[in-house]
């Protein structure tokens, strides 16, 4: 016995449900360039951050690995293909790929915030995981104490003052609140951008 609903209408309804969970899904699926893929992926990452922050009292109990896996799980549920602790020149905290198997990879390092040097060490790890073919990678600090936005602001000031990891120009703004982007030379001879992000999970 059939439901009487045309297959194309069923697919349209299902796609509508998926788009409600991830408004960037259509852009993600139709991405033909790496910048389009990154823009859509970062929209998904921002919503994942908001979800984690809305459950901060519970998620604050997790350590770095638990928070990395939580992030990867949320990204997977929104139409990306994400894995935690995957080998890519080392054990990368989060690897994000296009769900349809496009060639782009978005690598991410997650840290419990412990000041400027700890963050820079995470960025150095991240650049080591990159092959140089990636346009951008992200380093996310989880803040277990209050004041995440002020700490991100101070981190940006310190990064621009000290220019770690041979950072070229001053950092650039990003649409995600508190986030910023820097550019760094890679041993491959190409530059790799790092998106610096914060997620507030105070106890």
C-alpha cells in the first residue's frame, strides 16, 4: 500500500526538514569552490557553537576530547561529514569534509582556553596537520570561565602584537561574533588562514 505522495514531493519535504536544521545546507550541497564550502561550513559551525553554549552547564563537564567529539557530532547532524581524532599528519581534533565527497578538507583544533601561548601552540599543531592545500583551518578555544568575548578580544590584540607563527598582516574580522582570521606561511610554500573561534561553556 502506497501513501499516494509523489516521490518528488516526499524528497522536497525531506529536504525542507534538513534545511530547517541547517539553513546553509543548499549552499553547502551546491558549493563549487572552496570559499563557498568554507562559508557554508562556518555557518554550520556557528550554529553548533550556539547549541553547545545553550547547554553549557552540562557540556562544561566535558574535556577537550569530549567537546571535540560533541562538535563533530553536531556538524554531522547538520549535513557535513565530520570526524573527531582522525589521522591527517597527526591526530586532528576535527576534520570536516563535504558530504558529497568533494576534495576540500577543513581541519580544526579544539583547546580548553589557557591563555595566549596555549592557543598559539594549538595553532602550531593545526598548521602541522595541514598539507598546504587547505585554504583555511580553525582553532577553537572552549572557555570554562566567564568573559569569553573579552578574552577573545585580548587574544586578538596579543596575536596582532606578537605575530606568532610568522603571521603576515594584522588579523581580519569574521562574521562570527568574537572570531578573527590570520594568515600564516606553510612549509609547502602556500599560506594557510586560521579562523580563531571561541565557545563559552562556563561551569
